[in-house]
C-alpha cells in the first residue's frame, strides 16, 4: 500500500514543472524526499537556487496535487535550502 501510495504521489508531484526550465521538479531533484506516515505525507523540496523566486508556487502546486491522491489525508511541504524557507513553509502549511 505505502509503495503504491508513494508512487502515486510521485506521479502527481511530477506534474509540477520548474517554470524556468520546464522540467519536472522530480526529474530536477528538487523533490528531496516523500515521507508517508499512515495517510499523512511530508514532501521535502530543495530549490536549485537558494533565492529561487518560484519555489513557493512549486511548493503550493506540489501540495495541491499530492492532496488529490486517493488515500492521502494531509500533506505538509518542507522547503529547505532557501533564504526564505521558514516564511515559505509557514505560508504553504497554514
């Protein structure tokens, strides 16, 4: 179950593209980790640039798409390695 769920979440989040490169955030390695505990999902994102202005949009899109996956009750996004990570995390997960 968990492997299928992780695969479905990965597929969903793969639809999010880096707006500058036009490449999936999964392919680019921006998605660092997908952790599943019961039906709660934590997705860690690390932008390629610590000042990336698009990371908040990518995080919001990833959260929205992952939330739509069957079997997921809650999604938390953790942005790391960004100059405004704390503010972005607070905004995305409120």
